[in-house]
């Protein structure tokens, strides 16, 4: 239970890449590292290893203001988790996401992205996607910010043949065109030592709007030092058309230890 609670949450079938960060906007390189390790022997045998990292490079429109707008940002996120007990492997998942955003105007600009992931528990052998769209800044105040993005996403899915349920009619491969959108709201308190953020994603198929994925992440992050933060995240993940035997909705409450640089 402790291993599950402290594990990074970036390798779900749908992923929040607008995760809450502990520092204000700054130019140059930055990043974050999360991780977990659990090893139990005796009456219970358990091995659980997971970690995630984010690397960011960005430039700013104006560095002389209290809350500057970023101009260009390159963002790379990688995570993975593996867990097994005495009888079987019950978690095996990984994720990588690369995104480039160019804010031509401080409040609007294009972005493009690539993503690869797998999740054995959800029968997902491979998911590869690419897309792009527009990012928009709505509120940009010292203690309150809000932004959104919307665009096109092409998605390739390959299910695990070994986990195929008898009698299921799921195609092993799918090629999908989706409309992807997100909306984020962030609030800061106590001189930016406490941050709250809610991010909502929705990704319907263009040819079948009833087939959609939804992710809502509610996050709280408390900055202990400039480089160390504690937080928690509550996630609701819904897939309206999951593979056979996979439940459509997942709920997740997780704690976070975060090192930033």
C-alpha cells in the first residue's frame, strides 16, 4: 500500500503533462525527479520500483515582471513502474512525452507533441500518438493563473494478444483521430509556498464523439525548500470504450515527494 501511495502517477493510460510545478517561471533549464522503491521479504514478497522525471528548457517574453510569460518551451517527461509479488508481475508500465510550445504572442501560440506508452494492466501493449494545436493563456496573475489548449491528435493502439479475453471482439490494432483539449487553473497561497491546481483533459474521437477519454487531476503542492516539495494528487480517469474486461473508470489518490532543479 505504501509503495502504491508514493508511486508516480505519470504512466496511466491518459497522462497529465501540465503537472503542478513548485517554482515560478524562469528562463533556461529546469527539471523535477520523483521516485519510489519498496522491497519486502518474509511472509510477503514484494518488489516495487518506479520513478519519473521532467526536463524543461524555456525562454521568456519579459523577465523583468513578477510573473513572466514564457516564449518557447521544450518539455520532456519520462516515467515507469514495475512491481511483482511472489506469484506474478502486477504492474508493468511506462510513458514518455515530448512537447514544444512557441508562444508567438504572450497569450497564444502553437504547440506540437509526441508520446509513447505501455500499460500491461490495461492490456495496452503500445500507444503512440502525435498531434498539435493552440495553447491560450486566460489569467496570468501572481496568485491565480488559467490556461487551455486544443488541437488534433493521431493515435495508434496495440493491445496485448496474450491478455485477449475469450470471446472478446476487440481489434488488436486501432488507428484513431481525436480532438484533444485541456483546461488548467492554478492558485498560489502563503507567498507561493502552497499551490493548488486542477487540470481537465478530454479527448473524443472525431468520427465518434461518444468514444472519449477524460482525465481530471486535482493537485496540492507545498514547497518545503527551493528544491524539495511535498504534495498529493487525486485523479479521475474515464475511458468510454475500454478493452473488454477493463473497467471504464479509475480513481487514484497519491502522495508526491518532488525534487526540483
